[in-house]
């Protein structure tokens, strides 16, 4: 399944005790359509309040595949969650292990935001932010590093070493987008990176603090965790990893209010 969702009122992707995670809603909808219970496995455990323009999930069933399933699934989902592509894949396909990279976008608003179509999807920040310094800080995250100091508690990852392939800071006058493409991400890693960049742009931390966090692995040395509502999982790559500028361009072509229209990615069986 390729799906998109506005995560504002859900407790992330992974199933929770309150039964209000994206996974919970998908499993209930699928149980109605297929007539049996099952488990759904997602490619990314997006946190509570985080959005996705392309999430990938898989499930197994003994039922013969029918194209009509997608309409039935969506009919039993909240309007904020939509499956937009459903295709059979090979038995061994794993949405996490087979993913080569992912692209996220964090969206900030310069000053107070009075646009009701954008406000739910941005983090309004101080107008006096040094955006040149903000972009300079972004460059220091590119490459292969130990991101232990840029994760929050609760991460179950075996290793904290990750590669940031590219980061782009795109200024839209009233709004600034931070695009991050990497081979994997730790719990709240993107949000802590953005929070650290902003602390540097405010003059509360020096550019050298990024290297200090890498060296020490201490979370307390990094910036605060940016709010969840500004973050979107935009695309997951299973084959070729495109240039980040290409990802940005095709996302912007489908731009709506706050979220881009998802671009379907066929998963080969």
C-alpha cells in the first residue's frame, strides 16, 4: 500500500494502546474488506502528529487480489488517511529493509502565521532568525555520522550511524522548507536537527556545537525537538535514489494547502 495521511489527530503510525494510530485504522479497515484479521507493517514509524505524503505498508492475505479493495479500504478509513495505490508484491518484500532512502520535509513559518490552510502544517518561528546561518548549519549534517545525540529516548535501532545524503533549505519568503534525504532516521532525528539549526540561527548555539554533539553523543548538547506538525514524510525510495532537487520539484508540482499530492511509486514483485 502507498498511502498518505494528515497525522494531526493520530498517535503516529505504529499501533498504540489507544487504538488511534494509523496502523490501527488500516488493520480495522482491512479486516472489514478482507473478512479476517491481519497485521500491517509500515516503512516508517512516524511519530504522533507527523504527516506522510508517501508511506508504504504491507500485509498478507490468503484472499485473491482484487482492484476493488482500495475503494473498500478507503471507505472504512478516516478522511485524513487515504490509500492511493495497492499492488501485489513478492512474499519477501520488507518495507523497511528494502528501502534505500527516505526524504522528509520540515516546514517553518517566518513570524506569526495567520493562514488557516498552512498553520496546521508549519512551525511559526521568530522573525529575527538568521536564515543564512540556518542554511550554513544544515550543510554540517550531510555525510555519514553517529547521530546518537540527535535522537530521543525510545529508539530501538541497533546502530545510531546514519548517512544524510543531502539537505536543502528552500526559502519561500513567508515560509522555509528544510528537505532532508537520508538512508535512515532515528526517533525524532529530523525534528532535533531542525531544532538545533534554529538554535544556531537564534545565536543560542554555535556552529561548532553540531560537531560537539556528534563527538559526545549527548542529546542535551543539541537543540530542542521541533514540533511534530511541521514534519512530513514525503517519499521513500526502493530503487534508484534521485537527486533531492528532483524530489523537491515533483513534490512542488502537486502542491496543495500544506501538503503535496503523493506521487505513486510502483513496488515491483
